[in-house]
C-alpha cells in the first residue's frame, strides 16, 4: 500500500511520474492511501474471480502463489508468502553501504539491525531484534484477528499494512482485511476438498473435473458461484 498522511497525501497522489514534483517518500506512517490504491475489498474480489477460473482450468497446470500458499495453510504446511505466515523475518534488506534492515518493507532507522562491515551478517540475522521482529507479526495481532475464522490462512497479513481499526476500535487491522475475509472464506470448500484429496494420496487437480461436472448441472440463469451478482451465463459460465 502507498500509505500517506493528510500532509503527504497530495504529493503521494501525484506520484513519481511527470505529475509528481515533490517526489514523495513512502514511509510507515499514516492511515490514508493514494487514489491508485486498490480498495479494501477489491483485492479479494479480484482473487475470487481469478480463483474461479483456476479451479475450472488451471489446477496442476498454472502456479498461482496466492492459491498455493492458501493450500499450504489448509494442509498445515509452510506457505511461500511471508504475509500469510504466522511469523516472518526471513526477508531482510541489505543496502549498498552494508546496512541491514529487518525487511525490505521496513527500511527505516528503527528497523536497522546493523552494518555487515562491522558485524557478521549471521549475528545480525539471528539477533534478538530480528527474532522479535518476526514474532511480532503474530504477537501484535488485534483480538479481531485472533478470533477470526480464517486466521490460520490469513495470519493478519503484512504488519506494514496494518493501519486500520477493527470494528470495535482496536488499531492494527490490515487494510485488506475485507479482501482477506472474502477470499479465504470463499475458497474454503475447494481448499478442504484439495486437502482431503492430498490426504488420500490423490491429485488435487481432480477438483477441475468435479467443478466442471457441477457447472454442467448449473442453469444458465443461476447466480455465478463467484458471488459477483451476475448470472452464470454472463460471468464465469461464458466459456462453459
Ligand atoms: S514485514 Fe511483511 S513483507 Fe516483511 S517479512 Fe514480514 S510479512 Fe513479509
Ligand atoms: S481476515 Fe481480517 S480479521 Fe481475519 S486474520 Fe485476516 S486481517 Fe485478521
């Protein structure tokens, strides 16, 4: 997210292109976002729409990091995306001058671990500061997340973007929470099915045939299962 404060929003909206004169520096401050930023629920609607294509055509053929990470969480294995892992801290950022930071999204003074010209990089990577940084991803979750049905898949997203309030006013909720709730809730039946197939030693890609069989029984005027609000024939059923 391109975070901004009331003071920096105009410059942030102008951006770095020809329109931008002030060359904004995006920092970990502010609860506003630029006009280019995806809406809180839009990211989820996009992923649901793509997922509905994937389950009909692409499982086992096309790798989508978000979907494979989700399946890993449903199966109880480590996923590929730090943002949807319980803890993090393995994506450090090394600057040209040797400064090492906790994450490439946290290159700010308070997240500097040290300089590799002065200390062995292994000491910095395994330092208490970095260990705490990774564990804070879990420890700083608001109560709203700790009691969330899809926490096991979401894990609250990246701490960088936890700048909104929970419905009961607790700070620290991820900007994309509505997207995450929508997407992880939507894919639950398919993920459970793929998990069960894996447990039985069968290919999760069998879901493609099962989904197509269900589609064949669907009426053209039925609601599309992607929950877009459109009819099947005018949405994911156009290619059926
Ligand atoms: S702070 Fe965010 S981007 Fe960095 S390692 Fe943690 S989850 Fe990943
Ligand atoms: S979906 Fe929302 S409430 Fe649930 S864990 Fe993710 S950010 Fe927290």
